[in-house]
C-alpha cells in the first residue's frame, strides 16, 4: 500500500511540476516588462511548493522505490537545506541506484562548500567498484584543484563573492588542511593500489594513460608542488645547446615560463 501511494504521489508531483513550469513560461513570456516578468515568476513559481511536498514524501515513505524518483527530481531544483536533505537521503538510502558519474559531474559544478566535499567522500565510498569508483576517487583531488580556481575567481569578482555566506567564503579561500591533504593522498594511493591498471577515462594526460599513472602525477603535485615548496630541479639544454639545471640559479630570482612551441599565442 505504501509503495502504491508513494508512486501515486511521486507521479503527481513530477507531472504537476512540469505542467506548472510550462504554464509559468507562457505567462512570463507574455509579460511586457522585466518588472512584470519578475512579479509573475515570484507569485507563480511552483518550485518552492513542489520541494516542500517532496520533503514530506521522503519523510512519509523513505523506503519506497517511488520516493527515489521524486527525491531525484527534487534534487535538480533544490537549494540550501532542502538540497542537503535530499542528497543525504539519496546517498544513504539508494547508493546502488544512483548514477555516480552524473552526481560527480553535478557536484564539481557547484560552488565549493564543506557539504559538497562531504558528498564527494560518500560517493567515493559508495560508487560501484571499477572505473566508476576510480573516477570518484580522482574527483576528490579535482574538487580541491577547482576550489583554488574558485578562490581566484571570487577575488576578482567581488559582486559574486558578496552573494555567498561568509563561512563559505572562508572555506573556499582556505588552504588544504592536514586532514584534507591526508584524505586526498589516501584516495590517490587507493586509486594506484586498487585501480591502477585501468585505462584512464578522462582527458588531458594522453589517452594511453592508466588511472595509476594519473594518480602518481596528482600525488607528486600534492606532495611537492605547493606554494612555498622548492621547485623540482629541471635539467636540460638552453637555446644554444649548453647543459643547465634549475639548481644552478639557486639564490637568484627566477621566473619559469612553461609553453609549447606549437602554440602561436605562447610564442
């Protein structure tokens, strides 16, 4: 009886939202000014009511398959506490039904926060063993790389930064803690040990790379390429064919400019 009732509610909620959004789209497009459009959207936006009903459904029928469908649909439009509640529910109750790849992609597009970090660790532990688990372990390192990019972006876009809570800004601008560094390293070491021979499914490091080779690159970066670390020694020949190494210039100010001769903008 619960499953049938949950299915009835789930189908009604998802179908109703789609119908209401289409009607809202027509109303907004018919408005003549931006002020009228904003007022119509504010008054008739069905998403808040839909999400309230989704949360009630999760509370009433947490074990029903139909609730998975409506919770997943709600996740796509939820924000704040409602998004956290739905994500926690899905990861805890339905890890085997989730598309982990889509979830990883979704989370890497979000503004960094402790909650997003927590979800990525949950996905790394619940993803199917094999390539998807390998991708999830590597995504945790990718997340912190992107957090650094977000930090730089926010520093140059104060209007965007002002829309975020102060505690989230502090988190984004903070360097990796010892605990976070240890967690990243542990995931990369697991990637090497458990899935190192699997062919890498990403891009940027060559199609012939394995997950193990990529993880070794990332682990080296984590341990040796942080701000304040000595630059790794570079040995080669200059443009006149003379041997040199970076350590020859120790004690002097040196700028390293990495570029490709195949790249016209670099030249």
